[in-house]
């Protein structure tokens, strides 16, 4: 009977379940933030004299776990697509650098340098749009030689967006590059098509 509470003309038992659902279900709350939110809800419940039963506590833990996907509900996503014409340029980077001209949504320029050698090649990619926004991503490039065409390769890159500035501040998302690399030319060049989804609090606005 301890779950029941009396009032002037009624006796009642209410159970409250708080559910946080993000617009894009991003995993935002982790570790200490989850524990602090759980304790905050418990503290408010005690002050308001809400009864925390075993089932209520279980629901609370589930809700707080779901809250890990909630706080960034203010973020929006948009599709990005276009082309990149890259050229290998002289640099002090140990494994080389490419400079690109970008069309489409990310219209402007790009630069990429290789951060690790085969067999596990990785890259660091930066886009600078004509509006002055910066998008940063890390990539995993692969190349497959074209039969009977020396110096020609099919290129593919999987990228993870890790941030930027302007409208791409705090951005996340994924992108892919597909195209051909021409290592027999002087200097070597690459022609790519990019597409993907970029999410963040400012991607549909002007940013700052």
C-alpha cells in the first residue's frame, strides 16, 4: 500500500515515465552525464515526494539511456553532393597532399593528406566553401588498379565528418568519394564524385 497516496477525496497511485527521443537519435549523453541526469531526476522526485518504486527506477534507467540520443534534437541534416578535381601538390607532408576544386553543395576548395600508409590507409580531409565555412572529415581511402590501363585506379573513400567551423561547427555525418586516380600524369590527379549527409546545429543556416 505504500505506493498509494491519499488526497482529500481520493486515493491514487501515479507512475511517471520520462522518455527523451532525439530528432536524429544521436548518442549524445554518455558516462558521467548520464549518471548526473539520473541523480538529478531522483533528487527532484524526492523533493516533490514522488515514490521511486523498483519499476519506476528501472524505467528511469531505460529513459536515461534513451536520453543519450536526445539532447541534439536541435540539429538538422542535409545532403551534400558534387565533384572534386584533385591535384597532387608539393608539400612537407610525409605521404603527400592533394589540393582540390570542389563543385556542388561544398563549392570551394579542398585539401587532403594521407595520415597512415598501407595496408591501413587513412586520410584527413578539409573543405573550405566559397562562403568561408569549413568542413573537416577523416577518411579511409582504397584504390583498385584498372586492368590494361597503367597508372589508372578506381578510387573510393569512406569519410566520417568530425567538425568544422561556420555552418559546419559541431557537424557530424558520413560521406563517400568515388572516381578515378590518374597516377601516370604529371602531376598526378584524381576526379571524384562526393555524396553524403552532414548534420549539425547550423547546417541549414548561415553559421557564424
